[in-house]
C-alpha cells in the first residue's frame, strides 16, 4: 500500500470509528492523516510483531485527541486488529478517545496539551545517554505551541543538542473555538525555533513528497517541521470549519464523507 492509499484508509477508518462511538475531534484526525501515512509507511523503524523492540523509532502524538488517526495507522501496520479497533470509544475499551499506552504501538498516553514534547525530549535524552540511534518523533498541534512547557522543552532540546528529535507541528490554524492567530499569534514559528538553536522548515502537510523528504532528514540539531494543513482535510464539508473539532458525523454525513474519499 502506498502512502496515498494509506492516508485514505486512515481517514476512512477514523470517520467510521468516530461515528460508531458518537465521538468528536474527527477534523483533527483528518488533518494529520498524511503525516502519519508518511511516517508509518516510509520513515519510521517499527515492528508490529514486537512493539517494544528496543531499536524502534518512537512516536508521540502530543495532540492526543486526534487518536482515531493514530489507532487507524497502527491497525494498518498490523499492531492491532480491526475488530479490536471497532471498540474505539466504547466503555471498557483499551482504545480510549485520547491516545492510550495500553494500545500496542502507543508509546505514551496523551491528551493534556503541552505534555508530548517534554516526554519526547526525555526519550531523546535517554537514547543519547544509552548510545542508541533510534529517532523520536513528536506530533504537536499549533494551539499547544502556546503552552509554556513547549518552550521549556525547546530550550532544553537545544541545550542538549538532541539531534535525534524531530517535532512536527500540525499547523491547521484552528483551535478550540477560533483560529490560532486570533487566539494567540505564534507566527513566525519556524524563525522562533531557529532563534532557539533548532533547524526548522515549513512544508505542505498534505504533500507526501515534501513530508517524506523533510522527515527523513537528520540534521545535527533538534528539528522542527511546520506542516501546514487543513483541518478536516479530505471531506469538503468539514474542511476549515472549527465546529468539526467537536461534531460527530451523522450516518448521512458519514456516507457522503466516505463517498468523497472513495472518489
């Protein structure tokens, strides 16, 4: 399966499981599908038969509310089965509505924004200390850039020259109830991280070639990739609308969305 098909399946499966449990945050899952497809299909070293393989690359989904996309990617890579995944969001399920470490392939439970990067920094320091050469990838939301923990971790990563750390920002410019720029302006983001000693670049977060090239690069400094995305990408009536941060697709809306993806 190529990354285009992989991302389409992430979106399709995410829509189905969110609808089935009456969940939310579907647009957040849709915006990161291309990033996850390239990471899990073409970039990261993983082993679904041995999720705790010591030499695996680590991935932290700091925006843990977009976990439907992460679980779907893990299912496509063979970490979990589709039958298990269909319990997503149901009482007693391991597949909680925020990323849970109880699911094979999930490194750390996340949900409270601003925690993922400090966790990733800790993993990168540990890898350096143990002289292991795996990479740590952290996917953060643009909204959580405003968290103080983000900037403390960024300073720490530069101080310790964590060149095994790559941070991807899902920059869809929507958070909670408004745009990021109206809530708290964070631009120019790449320039800010460069000033802190990082390597940083902006890419089209839905262009697989751009993502692949950026994610495979291993500069000698901590690395930030600002991926410009569209919230709700792939479903026309969800794209760029803040209400789909919360809404659950009805059966009719699900049908239309799946039709669009299949087309």
